[in-house]
C-alpha cells in the first residue's frame, strides 16, 4: 500500500527530503504523499523512511491504495527506469 499523511502532521519538514521517490509534497495545509510515486521505500530501504523520521507518527498505510509488496517492487522498478531514461535524455 501507499502511505498517507494524516491531519496530525505538524509540518516539521523532515519527511519530504527522506523520500527517495519524491512522493511527498507540501499541500495547502500539510504534507501529502502521491500514491503513484510511493513504494513504501521498497527497493530503496527496508522500512519507509518518512515513517522512521516522523516525530508525531502521522504516516499510516493508505487503505484506499492497497498494493502487494510485488506491486510496490514493480512500481519501484518502473520509477527508477523512468528516472534513468530522464537522466540520459538531459
């Protein structure tokens, strides 16, 4: 599953730079996670880095975006391939 940030977020800014997929962004009031980019850090780390650094524990699984570990790994592979293609095009 992708992760989500709840309204308990205190905008401490520690999660955004930790995301290897750049899935975290500032919304109108709090940070949000783009479920199309979130892999729960599968492929990068053993644990989701945003969850590890969050001081208020406001980043649970997003029940509206269920994904298996295999699906998350496939998403990671697709995202990293797209990033490599973009880097070679630049």
